[in-house]
């Protein structure tokens, strides 16, 4: 359950992504949280009840056999001690979280950029080859597939015995667990749709056919939109997956303006969509801006939880791909703290206990390729490349832990490649993937 649609013109994938699975604990009471099958957790809040306290060590790491960087490595899911995830190499994998042993691999005809969902018998995921697949979890054999006709690079949700997913440029599809169509929301505008369903309402979905360029909330029982985003929100290009609590829906948007990325953070009434507060700020890259701001920004939009906010107590915490992690008062929007990092963030935040975990780029990110980018009426914005001072230590990509109370950095771990989606926690393990096609499983170091 997650939402990250994007306007139709903003189509082709670019180059970066990652995803992760995280959380660990040494208490038997936490056994209830050993699975991670819901995108960004309960209510999409990017929070786990399992507290992973550093130092964390690498239990195992595995390099997928791919000769090119991953433009995405979306969220892994964990079910019954097995990792399930797709890759831009076109494969879908099942691996033991404890040992890294590969149970099976299922091959599709294009990149797998969707976030799967698993139940007791099957795992469901989409491929850019235009199909949704239902795979037997035990054998890795295809139970059925549904031909969508266009790329399925959305989150996949299961609710009330229906499989729900987005199809690029077609809308949202509902299938029975046997693969038979049951309902649809037809929409030609949005790509990379991410969905979450809570109390029979689905957040945030493409608008109805008579208002296709908007987004809103949809009742999955009555099959109707209950409210649409206010006009003031609909001036952006990217709309993040939302986080919801009892009263509010929180989401972030972004657009290019001049040589900067303009970010907006929104708090909306959960029941009616009315704006309760809004904060706008420009990207802050310190003294090391990207060579091409537009290409850098666009590269993040293959990650389905790009800009997705996280909720911790009374704070909303965001990372947008610039150098700053920000915390807001969730009721008022006032800034609680800002943490300025030496390099740009590569993932959305994930909160475990009272720590915020976020991926951070290394210096290699400076060489993001411009190949294949279509300008489509929008000016390409280039910033002079700055040489790294020889006296400054070279930085590798890494996972960083910040205090959720103050934003102070408390721990970091270098990784092979940038983490494209935040780590997820399952039982006593933290899991994520990188743009260099590495899968990591971390565990707490005792003693």
C-alpha cells in the first residue's frame, strides 16, 4: 500500500532505485512483527514497532548478476522468513532472509519495478512486460498471469480478497485471487501508481475519467471517489505516497522551478481532503549540487516511495533527495529540526524505535547519465560541476541513522551502491537493496 503517481509525460524510467526491508529485535514479544508485507508499514507511516539499535552488522550481502546499474530497487517484502523482490534485470527472487539461500527465480520479459504483496500461498507482482503475475510461493511456478497491456510498475495490494494494482496510462485494476477482473478505475494520465487501502478507502488514486488529471481517495466497497485533492495541490509533477493517521493525510509534492527543485509538504484532513497546513521550500544541495538538477530529480521518480514521509509520535519526517532531512510538527507544520548531511539523500526515511534510517549517496552519484532523457517541452537545467577538494575525504554511499528527537547523526554504514528505498525491518533483520544490485541483510551486533 503506497502511492506515487506521476503525470503521463514524465514516463520513461531513468536510472536509480533501491529498496529495503528492515527491523530487528531480541525480544520474543516482537515475533508478531517478523513479516513485512505492507508497503511502508501500517498507514504508510514508514514506522516499525521493532527497534533496531546500532551497531548493526552485515549478516549477508548478495550481488545480483546484472551488468548495469539498477534504476530502481523497490521495496522488498518478507513473509515467513523469505525475501521476495523484483529487479530491473527482469527477474523476481525468493531468498531466505536468514542464510541468503535462493529458493527460486522467476523470469519475466522486462524490468520488475513493482512492489509485491504476499499471502499464505502466493506472491503477486507486476512487470514492465505488461503482466501481473501470481506465483506459488513454495515452488516458484506461475499460478496465473493477467495481461494488462502496459507496464505494471506500481505497488500491488491485497484487500478483501482482491488484488489491486496500477497500470501505466490505464488506471487501476482489481482482480480476484484467481486473476479474474472485478473492477477498474480508468485513467490515461498517471504512471507508477502506488496504493494503500485502509478501512475500505484507497489512498491516493488517479481521478475519475471526467477529471483524469487529479488524484483522490476511493471507496473500494462502493466503487466511487470520496474526495479529490484540492486544486492548490495539483500544480506539481510528482506526488508522493501518503502517510495517514486518525486525523490527517500527509504527502509531499515536487516540481522543477528555475534551477531548483521546489518541494511542498501537505497535511490534509483525512475525511475531506481539506488543507490543514502546507510548507514550501527549495532544494538545498549545499556546495555540491548535481551536474544536472532535472535529470537527478527525475531519476528518483522510479522509486515508488520517493519523498514518502514518515511519522514518529507528533513529528512528520521527510527526505527529498537533497542534503537535508527535515522534521515537522505534524499538527502545525512548524519545523522541529533539520539535519544537514554532507551528501544527498537517496531514499525516503524509515523509523525504527526512535531512530530515522535513510540512504545517502556517495561521490559516484555525481556522474548521473543524461542519456535517454526526453525534454518534452521542459528546459534542461544544468549546474556547473564542482571538483571535490583534494583535502576532503571521499564519501561512499551509506546507510545513516539519525535521532528522531533531534536529527543528530548517531551511526552510519558504507554500502555497495546507493540505497534507493529505505530499509525495512522484519523480526531481527534489516533488509534493503542498492543501485549496484546488492541485497543486504543486517542484524544487531551484540556484546
